[in-house]
C-alpha cells in the first residue's frame, strides 16, 4: 500500500542562507529581537528560498473539497449538500477565501475529489470525483486502497506543480471533515477524544457528544486491525481532501516550497504527513490558532507557533491567506531597513 513517492527525501532548508539572514537581522537599525516573529519569519523564508533577501511575490491557494460518510450522523450544523453549494460559491468568487485571495493577489484553484453527487463543470474547478465522498468511518474504512491512492496522487500532483520561492496554501471544504481531523489527531497523538472534538461548524452540545462517541467507535474498530501506519490511518479515518492535502504538503516540500498552514483540518493533514515524511516539518509555517480545541495540541506536536489568534474556525485556507500580508511585511522589513553602518547609527 505505501505510496513510495511520499517517502522521497526532503532537503532541509538552507543553513547557510539562514545564517546570512540572521546576521543581517542583527545589523538592522532596531534593538535585537524587537520585531519579534517578523524577524524569524524573514529568516525562515530566506532559508526556504535560498536567498539572502526573501520575497513573497507568488502565493498559490488550492482548495481540496470532498464529502464525508460520517456526515450522515448529523455531526455538522449544515447538511451535506453544502459541500457542493460552497464549491459553486468558490467558483463564483463569493466565499471568504475568494475575497482574501483577491486582496493578496494570490491564485486560487479548487479540486473536487468527491462529492455525494457528481457536479457540473465549473470554471476554476477540477472535477476529479474519485468517489461519492468517503464511507462512514465509524463502521468501515473511509476509503478503499484504490480511492486512497487516487486522492494521494491528486494531491501530490498539486504540490509538485510549485517551485522554490513560492508559498503554497491548502484550503479545504467538506461537511463532516472536523470529525475526520479529530479522529486522525486522536489516533496519531494518542489523546482522549474529549480534548480534540470541538464545535466544528457550530454544533449543539448533544451533537458534540455524538460526534465524540462516533470517533471513539471508529478508534475501537481500528484497534482490532493491529498497528497501523500513518498512511493506513489516513485510509481508515481520513477524507479524500485530507489525504490529498497531506500528499500536497510533502510534494511541495520536496520541491523547496514554503507551506503556510491554515487551521485544524489542514494541520491534521500536516500532522499525518509529517509522520509519513518527517523532513516536511521545517517547511511548515502555522498561520493561526483555531478555536477548535485540538488545534493547539497538533501545533505543539508539530513544534509550530501560530502567527495569529483571531478565534477563527472557518477553514477554506482563510486564516493562512490573512497571513500573506504579514509575511510580505516581514520580507520588506528584512530587505529594506537600513543597517547601523548605512544609517550612521550607533549599535
């Protein structure tokens, strides 16, 4: 079952350019460390891009969409038809991520991996339709091996389309996908479900209890299968879009591309991807801390510090898109501030 391309080595970010950028930061006309994360972000991007002066002039967003069989248990505040309706909204330019992409001059593509009903052709949407969503993972594997492989190959193709110097954001859309994210996080982290299950789209307390019980049932089912690999956990509990995101992150990192992570579901995909290929971790930048309770646990495991905490829980890549401008400002400050010597200022 292993997808061998996911295990290809990922080169570490350049230590030489990291040191050059760090040395420059220490010469800029400011007290050392006074620009906080803006300094470290610029240094990180310099190491990613193999440039002493990092730039952020090319940012690309891909939304991966798919339906989830677990949604039949009303684990979401919205009906499953919303997945398709939101794909149409993305295509028309009416969603939050459309607004943010336009504001930041970022390209935006949508990949539909499998909605419960086949969709019409839409501008800017790749209709792959691997299956009519996943199966109910509380009762059976979410995906067959073939479906899993198709999702991974689709995501890997997206990540492979970028090149060093670019920034990649993955967004997601799929009613029920916070259940899948929480199940994967529980499996990988070994945490109690109660610490990982949140409100998602805004569910009631009774729905949250049911959501947690379904995940516990799924984990109990999987425990009878013996020790599972990260890829097998994806097949058992993941969504088509989560599997695709995991593969896209690995492919992008293999090509030296910076990855700006969004929220809970996106980071759950990154968590599994890092277990598959640990070389991915240095290429990840966490954009924001979600309201979902499990998100901070995943960020801790990935050793990432979020840039923003705006109490977001939308998804779509929206939190990551908000950080594009912050990264641009970090690069601009790094590249354009005078040094002490240039300004004639005493250190």
